[in-house]
């Protein structure tokens, strides 16, 4: 048996669990320790996971083709207004400067409802809820004494933008009606940075100054539907990403998410922007709460590894615990 084949078999054994949950991350680790990855790449491509990712990529390309049609039908993009202009990050690495917040609204008369344990929690969103972060958050919440039940529902390649492709407004209401959660955790945006149709059917290109207003209305419409039928909504903002393209998109979206959360008494915005930065710049490798450093983001600079998902989960749980005594034994006072 050749030395290379023995190395490949060893790599498959050592990283078997990673192959199930996080194949891209396993390749990076294998390459770092000097193992041959050619055979591993072939294995991944032919695996069920690889077949699924190939299908997902083809679906995403179809969406991008549709976006091109939208852009072609749009009028010439207007310059971005000052209050919606993205922060231009360096092409080599992005900075962690937080998105500029929109003006705060007067919350003096907004009364936040007080929940009683045990809590039922629903987690919804795109592929980030299905991989990395979502499973970690669900697992962590289920270990807490004041959490009674957790339901997690995600859809690949979806968001609030392309309602013609998938309508989260309808689906979220169906989930809430079925599972009756007290708490709703939401994370969207990774797939929303593309051309959009306003309520009249007019196409608005991403570079058009009017895009932000249309997308903000999408977020507003969603919150007007779900906030009255749950006790509390936690909207998880996007952390700093690893590419300039997503950096510019997420700075705009996070401003919208934050400003919309301020308009509803039972909606909280969870700021996660700086957690995945080192020395004020994006880093794929960050330390967890114990100081352990591992790869936390996948190669696209957006999705999370299992390790990164646990870090983001801790951020969200700690934020929620400011309002709800999740980890305290039932019957104790906050």
C-alpha cells in the first residue's frame, strides 16, 4: 500500500466527524498538517454532501441569473445616498469598524413584556441556521434549565429579498402557529444582497440608492407579522465577513436590522459584528472563551465552522440572558 494512500486513510479516520459536519474545514486542517488533500477532494466531490453542495450551487447560479435579469430591467443605478453608502473595506482584509447606527427612536413609552420560564424557542433563517451556528445554538439552549423546547428551521439560499423564490413571511407564521414559541431567534441577510423588487413590482438594483428603503420595508413587514404573535424576537446581526463584497452588503443590512428592531418593543438586535475580528480586522481564526484558537469561518468568509458556530452561539445566549434567566434553575429570582 502506497504511503500516500495510507496518509489518505489516516486523514479520513482522523477527520471522519468533520467530513459529516464540516467538510471544507477538514480539508483546510488536513492541508495544514501536511496531508495530501487531492484524494480527499475527490472523496468529498463524490460524497452525498458534495452532490448536495453541487446542486445548491446550481440553484444559487439560477438565482444570480434572475438577478441579472432584474438588473437589466432596472434603470441606471443612482449614486448611493450619504446615509446608505457602504463602508469601503480594503481588498486584502476587512476592518471591524461597526456599521454606523441609524438615529435612535424614542423608546420611553415602549414596554417590553416580561416572560415566565420555562421558555419555548424557535430559531429560523438561512443556511447559517442549518450549519455551524444554528445547530450550536439549538444544542446550547437545550442544555439550559429554563428552556423547555427548541425548534430550528432553516432554508438554504433564502432570505427576505426573493419572496418569489421562498416566502419567509408565510413560513414563519406557519412555524409559530405550529410550535407556539415564546421566543423567536432570527438571522437573515447572507443571500439578500442582490437586486430586489419593490411592492409595485419595480426592479431596484443593489447599487441603487432606493434599495435600502425597499429592503428595510421587507424587514419591517416581517417584524409586523411575527412580533405580535411571540413574546420576544432576537434579531442576530451579521458578523464582520471576509470579503469586501459582503462587507459592503452587511454594513448596510445591519444598519437596517438595528434600526427596525428599535421600532418594536419586543424586538432586540444582537450585535455580533466585532466578535470575529482580531486586532480590528476580520480573521477566519479567532479564540473562543477559553482562549482556544481554531478556524471559525469557512472559506467564503460568511458561513461558520462548528467551532465558529459555538462562539456565535455563546454571544447570542449571553445576550438573551440579559433579559431571560436561561441558565438559572427554575424558581430562582433573576
